[in-house]
C-alpha cells in the first residue's frame, strides 16, 4: 500500500513537471524570447531625457529662435558722379576715351541692406533704427521661409530703436522679454541674428559690463547706456536679440567696436528698448528732455573722485539762457548728487520738458545755483 502511494505521488510529480514544460514551450511559441527580454520603453520618458541632455544654449535658442527675423531694406538712390554742368558730362570724346558710362552712372539705383529683429508682440518687430533708417521698402523674413512686407511704426534715432508692423496675419512666434535690471557681469549672453544673411546664427559669451556710456566709445549723437558682451555680434546681427541663459531677451544687439585682439559688442538693455518701443507705438515719437550741454567725466587723482564738467554749451539753449558755461562742474541736479555724466542725463530725463529743475554748479571755487527749463532735443536742433 505504501509503495503504491509512492508510485502515485511520483506520477503526479511527473505529470506536473510535464505540464510546466509544455506550458513553457507554448509560451515560447506565443511570446518569442526576443520580445520578452526587451525592457519597457516609455516614449515620453525618452523625450524628457533627451531634452534634459540638451545644453542651456540649445534650450534658449529653441525658446526664442523662431521669433528672430531677417530685415531686408531697399532705398532708392540717385547717382551722379559729376556736377550737372560738368563738361565731361557732355563731351563724347572723354566718354569714349576714359570708358565712362555716364547715362548708366546717372540712373537711379536701389541700395539694399540687411539686419535682424525679433517679434515681441502680435505682428510687431523690434529692431535698431539704423537698420531701417531712410528705407523706402522693408521686407521681413520669418524662420519658416516666409517673406512679408512691413511698415515702419516709428523710430528713435537717439536710442536707436525702431518698431515695424508686419503686413499679414498670425499667429506669430513671440520672444519672451526678460528684465535687464537683473543681469550681472559674468552672466551668460547668447547673441542671435542673421549676419551676412545667414539665418539664426548663434554666438555665446558673457556679460562683460553694464551701463557702458556711449560717450566712452566716442559716440556723442546717441542717448544710450549699453550692455557690453564678448558674444560676437557681426554685421547683420544689428537689431537681433541678446538672450540670457533662460532664452529671455535682455538686450538688442546694436554696436560693434573691433580692433587689435577681441572685438567688443554692445546691446541696448531690453527695459529701455521696451519703454521706447511702446512710446513709439502709442505716440509715434519720443520726447527727449535736454538742456543743451555736452558732459565730460573727469577723474580727480588728488581726491580720487570723479567730477562732471560742462564740455560744450549749445547756443540759444536752455543751458546758455540760464547761465551755464563751459568748464562748470555740476555738483547736483534736482535732489541727486552727481558722480558721473549719466546721472545728469537721467535726472533731466526724469524731470521732463517745460518744467524747471535746480542745478548746483561749481565755478572757480564758487558755488552757483541755477534753474533750467529742459526742452525736447528737436527744439535744440532747430536753434
């Protein structure tokens, strides 16, 4: 009886093993090993993983790159190499002998230029005034290959800002504007533009300096404090955005100073650019309060202090009328103690036009208090 039970138990065990073997063979047929052994793949996880592997530069450009545009301008110019009364102009002998082609030279021609810009609102493009100044026709090229006509909403020569309206329907890729007051020297700077017609060219550098006064660069016909960067800004980059590491626009590429060694690049802070752009949109022009003086930052090595001197006084200007003279040292404007030339400009700008402002001067060791009424810069030009 006992041996019989053992045989039954072995038979059951054999049958169970046989069942498992058949089951395994069946599973192998239904589900080949190469499928069973594959790890589980989540496509979304891969997308996230791929994105996280991208550099911050790639992410920044992907965020804003589609809003960067090419700006092609055309200007009709009349060419005349010689005065209208020139004998050369009518003498066929000279024309044949020297190979002059006077009729051709005297024909109107089209002067073409190119710059960059970026879309910051529905159909509105921000760029440099010098990119579109004097243009008879403006074409905006999008990154998707479309080229559309654009009209000038307004431009301000003194801050080098212009706003264009694209003639067409959106939706438009818009750049995200940052806060230029939050940037610091040493922060990453990414310049995007279309130099030499090469779309979406990207260069990388750092913020080298903030509030760089253009008078230090020998520029006296602009009213700007610029961001300095070592990110390369090439011809055609003008008007394109300068981005931070998050892909936000912190400036507008505007100026290049090259020479021995590395070149210097400059951008208009975006906060100033926004302020000017929205004034152009709303009013069509910008009011620039001025009193009619040029300023010189002068270091005093004895006291280790900086003084601001009057370098020039515009004839018939508010400054001349109030009694300001060349070589006067400006001590205070309004309630602000003056340490550098930009302090004077900022205080007069805040004061506005047609409203008196107090100025404290030092002249030949004497202190003089004056009241000056600033006017718009266009009135100075008309004097």
